[in-house]
C-alpha cells in the first residue's frame, strides 16, 4: 500500500511539474507585446488626461504630465493565462529625454503587484494620527511624530514589496529592478548611459539565464554577469503594468516615448541591429506615432504642424505600414526614392554604384614580406590595418588610414607572423596574431618548438594595442573569432608540430567572463590546417577548415562542422588540394562557399600549381554544399568577396605558377546564370591576401605580398 501511495504522489508531482512547464511555455510562445499601444488611442481627441503627443525632429512620441490611471492595465491583458513572468525576455525602448536632475529617478516601465494587507495597517495608523490631533499639544505632537515615522516605514516597506519589475532612468545610469529571492528588490545598474541629451535613442535590454545586456543605438552591448540569475518563479498574479510611472507622481517619466515593446523568450538585439553601423530599427510603434499627417479637430481653422508635412519624407530609416500607404520616402544615403505600398517600400528611383575600372592608389613600403592584412575600425581612431610581417627583427605593423593613405602607427613584436584577426568583446577591441616560429626550444625534444600566439587589447588610455594573453600554438596559420549565443570563441588553425607532423589538433577557445581570459573549449583533428571560416545560416552555425597537407599528399578532405549542443560536429567533408582559404558569401537568399586550392602534390611527384578552385552552393533541400563553378587559379591563397551597389565581386590571390611569383590576380563579377566571369587582371607579386574596405563613400582593395616588401592599395572607380 505504501508503495502505491508513493507512486501516486510521484505521478501527482509529475503532473504538477508538467502543468508548470505548460504554463511557462505558453508565456514564451507569444508575439512581441506593444505595451505603449495599450495606453494610446488612434484618435488624438481620445488621448487620456495627462497624455500628450509631441514631435521632436522627424519622429513623434508621447509625453506624460501625470500618472493617470489610464496609463496602467492588468498584466493579464498581455500575458494571458500566465502566473509567472518570462524568465528570458527583451525590452525595446525608443525615448527622448531633454534633461534629468542629478538625484532624479524616472520610471519608463513598472510592474506593480496587488496591494497587501499592510495597506490596512497604514490606514489604521492614519486614523490614529487623526484622533491624536484632538489630544494635548505636547504629548500629542510627540506621539504623532512617532506614528508618522512608522507610517513612512510601513509605506516604504509596502512599495518595496509591491514592485515586481521596473525600468528606471537616472542622469547617468539605467536601472533594472525586480523582486528577487525572498521578496527583496534587486537592482542591476548600467552605468555610463547618458541618455538625457535631447536626442532619440533606441535601447534593447535583454535578460537571459547567463547574462544581462543593454544595447544603445546599435553600439556594442554592455553586459552584466549577475551573481544570481533573473528568477524563474516571479509571480505576476493580480499585477498591473504602469507606463511612464510607478503609479505615483514621484518617478513620473518626463521625456517622450515612441516605442515600448516586451518580447518574451527572445533576444531581439540582432533583429533591431543587423550590424553595428546600422540605424536603430523599428520593432513596433503605435500607429498614432507613425509618420502620417494627423487630422485636425473639428472647427479648428488653423492647420496643425502635421498637416504642413510634405508627402515626401527624408531620412535614413522609415517603417512602412498601412497608414503610410502612398507615402514617398527619399533616402539621401542611397540616393533613392521609395513608395510605401502598405507593407514594404517599393523602389521608384535608386542610384546604384557600378564598377568602372580599378586604379592604383598607394604603394605601401613595408619592413618585410607580408602574409596577411586585416582592416578594421577602432572607435575614436578610424580605419586601421594590421599587417603580418615575416621578419622576426622588425615584427609586424599597424597602419592608420589618414588623408586617404595608410601610414605607420604602431610596431608589434611578432615571430614569423602569418595572420591577424580583430574581434570585439563588449566595447573592447582585440587583435590576435598567428605566430609560426621563434619561441624557445623544448629541452626534452629540440625538434618541437613551444610557439605562442598573442592576443593584444586596445588601450584607450595609451591609444595602442597592448599584450593581453598568450596561447600555445603550432605553426599557427589563421585565427577566426565568432560569437554563438552571446559567447565569444577563437579558433586557431595549427598547421604542423615540428617539421613533419601535420595531423594535429586545432583548438577552439572560449572566453571566460570570470577569469577574463580564453580557455580551451574543444579540439578538432586537422591536417596541415591553413584557414578557418565561420558563418551562420538561419539558426545554424558552421565552421569550415581548410586542410592543406597530411604529410604525404595535398589531396585531403576539408571539413565543414556544425554547432550542436555546445560543440562542433562534422557536417560534410569536401575533397580539396592544399586548401588555403575558405570564403563564405551570400547573394540574395543563396549561400556559397569558395575554396582556394593551392597545388596538387603526392609523394615525390612534381607539384601542379595551375588547378581549379571551386565555388560550392548550399542545397537547402539536400542539406549539403554542392559544386557550383570551377575557376582555374595559380597556387591560390585567398578569396575576397564584396559588393558595390547591386553588383557582386570575387577577387583571387594568385601567388605562384611554378615559375614566377609575378602573376595577375583576377577580379570576377557575378553574372547570375553564368556565375562569376573575369573582368579585371591586376598585376601582383607573390600575392598573399586581399581585403576590401570603404572610406568616406569610396571603395578600395588592398593586397599584401609574401615575396616583396610592399603592399598596394587600389581604388575602385564607380559610375
């Protein structure tokens, strides 16, 4: 009997767990919730007391002059059938604040719980205070002070107990408050967010189990790793959302709100900000605030400011909706005119760049032969280029782009450097170099060298890259930095250990937020690894390695890995011939991979340098990459893809034909059905790398030479 009771209790427990899980799943499987629309009407004549629509610049928002009851609504209206607040979510806010006092705190959003029994206690004290007025002055005043102090204490405790969640703004910080474990209100602070500058800002606050992040205007996110995660059992029964306040005058939001969206179960920062340089996108703006002329009130003979607006709006970003149907929009950056059809912008006129010819722009004399060049941006400095020089004596160099030229900026000690890669962790920028030699010999086995590649960190104070961390590598050929689920990883291509051992482990490192360093995450067996390429297709993350040599032949398989359950697993193998580079690119919805094949070598047979390099296309139905196009290359070591307007290009680094290093590198243009066709032949010497970059509306290509102490910059002339 006791065993039967135990089984029944177990089944009951499982049923309870299942019910809770179903409730939680229901809370996350909902669409983004436009909280601002719940307190606005489409007609301006029906705006609630204390709510005013205003325009600042080219955007409209709402301003609150009092915490009216219409600015709150039950949480059950938006989180239907949910007893618990989502444990992972995003909040998207577009706001404008002109000024905040030093000690002022204003609530953008709050979720307040139901009134507790303490409220009745508060009323009891209030009655006692009223009755005390009738007693003697001296004793009454003394007791009145005591009771007023108790009243304040009870009231303070009540407010702390009732607030479930809040988003609060102060002069220099953004505060996120929530009821934590034991009913204590916890407080996460994002410092340095100076938003009271009378400009529009879009904020994306993301809460996950591992981290909390704030993205402001699509800049690098500020992350917090809390000691305790956001609670998964935050009860919201009987609670109410308050927009622009916390239900009281104190803390009323003095700025303007244009967008306030709650997205349960999702990190929408990438949806809002496709790239660091993009303008803040619109997730959901109430129809009342969209760029549409508003009808004036009946009997008003004076036209409103909205009626004076032209039918053509000008700006970098516009959202298209049914209310904007027929509206024209001019984008000055693209020099394009677009028409809203009710759901999307239709191109009426657009100025597309077309490549006319390529001209030599700068010959850059370097201290040594160069295996690789990495072009990147440093905030506050501008465009930079890190060059991996062969020479141990002179090391490698970082150049700064000034007055449309590269000039030497910093020398960095390296040992037969082969590649540089830059990456970000939050707002901090790093450079990692692939050192292939020069370390101290192992005393136990002199044939094996302890080689170390080095990560450098940009110092804002010194305005230079400073040594940050060393990692042991083996003739490292390449580094690849990537981010998966907000975690930063580095993959190194270890080419060989000693002189003959090419089949060794290449390593994937993971950033440890606690130790502030990279640690080994996974090892993958490679054969003379030359290059890594990371890319994402939909929800899937891929990493492909260019295997060049196994000690006998260059005819070895390169491998495409896919990310599964926190590790990379083999997705597909492709036969390659001394593969030195992979380049992934997209044209429309099509996904391509192109490999640079170096040469064919087997045993003592002579090498063949004129061989095909191949473009592969992802077959979505077959779920594998299939051969798309072959192109004859000469010991190719790099591919670079770029676009100009609506045209797409590939350029290959041809390095050696068996007799000479002075060869033409070829620029190909996408011709649709015909694939890529050659259009320009650029003279190069031992070309080792190509990089495309843009500056002030102009487009450039730079190549590095592994056989001469020079690099060249070419300017792409368009019409």
